[in-house]
């Protein structure tokens, strides 16, 4: 999934990262999505094709992203992905859920240190 031992990303978390990347930057091809996640994570998350492309297919099947063929910056044919309205709605809900869960985990970890 991710280059170990740096980090592991659960399927739902990868979906959230992809949706947020498309929300922030607009339409991108798969390599562009992977590079952006790598950049924003300061090289902690290195996505390979075997991880990213199944996620893109899954997101498209769920109607959260759409794709169309285009030409990349290096003049190669590439599939570009963009966020749908349903994807935007899902992103908003999942981001809120993620924030709640992260807060809960932070509280539990802080409490565990005090015990």
C-alpha cells in the first residue's frame, strides 16, 4: 500500500486523501494525485500504482469522482479525475468524522499516559 515502514493508510483514509486532493487542486491524473499526497505528507506517504488505481476505480464506481481522457503536461495520454457533487458531500462528511475520531484517539492516548 504505502512504502513501509514509513506509514500505512487504511482504505477509507486513502479515499479521503484522494477526494481532498481533487477538491483542493481540481482535475488531476493518477500520478499527479500521488505526487501531491507525497508532497503534502513531506514524503511520508508514497503511493504506488497498485494502491492508488484500485482506489480511483472504487471512488468512480461509487460516484464520488469521474474521469475523462486528456493529455498530461509531458504530452502523454492520461485519465484525469475530478470530484463530483456526491464526492464533495461525502468528503465533507468523512472529514468531519475523521476530525471527531482523531480527537477521540488523541484524548484516549493522553489519558493513557496519565494513568
